[in-house]
C-alpha cells in the first residue's frame, strides 16, 4: 500500500499530498482494509488532480482540500458521471464523504463538510443475471486435468459457487483460514468482520486437492492460499478476475465474474425458503438493503416462474 500511496500522491500539490498521507495513517490506525483505504484515497487524489487541472476555476481548492466547496465537488461528480459512469461517481461520492468527515471531525481543519448538501448521483438499477448450474459446469469442465493451474482454478470456482463469497474475500484467504478437519474456511469480510463458512463435500475435496498440489509449488512457504503459476508469488484478486474471464471465453459462457455466484447464492437460498437473517450472516451482510439488492434479478425470475404457473389471462 505504501508504494500505491506514493503513486496516488505523485504530482499532487503539497497540501493535498500531506493530508492524504495523514488520512492514510488514520485509516490504518482504524484497521481499515487495504482495499478500502486505497479506494478512499484514490477518490480524494482524483478530486485533487481534477481541481489542480483547472486552477483558474478551482482557485485555492486546487492547492488544499480545506478550501474545497460544494461547487467543486459537484463539478467533479458531474465530470465522473460523464467520463466514467454514475456507479463510479457514487463510489467516489461515498469515499469523499469519509475524507471530508475526517477533515471536519478528526482534524478540525474545516467547520463544515462540502459534501453536506451534495446529492448522491442516481444510478440505474441493473439486474445482474444469476449463473446457471449448466454454465458453472461448463467452467468446471475447462479445469479438467491434474496440472497445478487446473486444480487451483477448479478450487476457486467451486469456492465461489459453494459459498457466495466476495472476490476479495476469496482472493485474500490465507493458508490458516482453511480448516479441512471441519471443512470450513474463514473469510475476512468488510468492516473487519470475520465469518466461518462450511464447505460442501465437492468443494472441500477440490480445496484438498489444491493444497496437495500447492505443497510442491515454489511458493509453498507463502502464507497466501492462492499462488500464481510461476514464481513464489500470490495470485491476486485481479489475477482471479482475469482467470475467470479466460475460463468463460474457453467455456463459451458470457459475462463470467465472481459476483454472479454471489447473486446466485442469494437466489438459491431464497428459492429454498431460507431465512433472510441467516443469509445475511452467511454472506457477511450488515445492511437489510443487501438481500434486496442481490436478490433483485433472482426475484424477477421467480416472479416470472410464478406468473407462468398461475396462467393469469390464459384461462379464457
């Protein structure tokens, strides 16, 4: 993260860079995850660069975040919507809320956050399709073989499908998070919330086979569960993302990404009559909004099934 922070602050005005370095120290002391810290700092650095790029319009805000006003944030947010997407702009909005809250409450550098009356950008609700069993099987079929990469990828895909975990949670697993005597893994979720999840027999077997293959790898001494094919280095979340894309292309399955299994897990759980509170515990959710968000596309599909079964308007 230190190297990433150096990149993030490179070229920023001195005051902007200094405040971001101080904020990173505060986030680390609060035990925020590296991913959360990076996303928070990235949004603030992007705002700083945006304002520095048009100093005539930005005025003193180009030099220090303590001079940022609502007008500056709204202009940045509109630019994000235009050049990226409303969803990206929303993520930046939430990160900047935290940055200016820190400047206001913790540092007492400003009296009032410029985010106070900045509206969150509206984002269209996109229905993320579930991934069907036959498509998951096609992906697993591309992993047939005894080579290290096949055994590893099979274990990762089965883990995603069997537990509905976030990509970051699977990617950040350590060796000691796996307990095959109980067939469980311990995920480190958002907000420093750990949870232990039970594995099904096929997934536990796939993980066990991977651990056997891993023991002969050059990176066997590393604490990370997943290893890259070459050299003693871990397989990152981005590496898993690229692997899933490659497997999808090979299997002829479009739009393969980890979150589709998370949506599918929520769908299957609700379809089987599972309790929403239990689902929140299993998937590491703390907000009641999440089951509704993740179940939206699945709920639409269930509604269509009910509609077809009821045959309304077809009895005459």
